[in-house]
C-alpha cells in the first residue's frame, strides 16, 4: 500500500472576524487552502481597518517568511506599509474581463486594397 505525502504551501493571510458590517481581521499563518484542510497554525496579529489600527508580531512574521510561508498580496502590502518587509507593493486590483478591442486598420492599408 502506497501513501502519498501531502505537502502544502503555507500562507500568511487574513482571517475575518467581527460582526456583520464591522469586520476585523486576524493575521494568521496556515495552509494556503485552510478552509478545506484545517485550522491556522499560528496567530500573528490583528487588523482593524475601520479604526485603522493593527498589532503585528514582527519577529514571528519574519520567522515564518524565513521558513517559506508566503504572504498573500494584501498581507504583503500591509507588511510593506508597516516596514516589516522591504519590497515593493503588489497590485491587488482585479483585472477587467473585457478584451481590448482590436486596433483599427490604418488608412494607408485600406486605400491600398482594391475595391470590389
């Protein structure tokens, strides 16, 4: 009988807490798909976006990044803003699903085509 070793990727991400319309977040480290595979490994701090306050455990965050945990884009931008990570911010805006329209043909190409 053969067993498969499940190796998952660790992520530093936001876990929503709080009441309806009063969101606050815990910054946790856990498996990338922890909703499917289980609980958070460690609690690294909290964020209150309404009051613009947060408390982060810098030494633990740096430890988890050192051992291979990757922060999500939003958490990465928060860490850059707080000065914990010295990198550029990541764009987190969703891209439009619209396809860019094809550029119109140049007038020179249209005049060179024979008229039918």
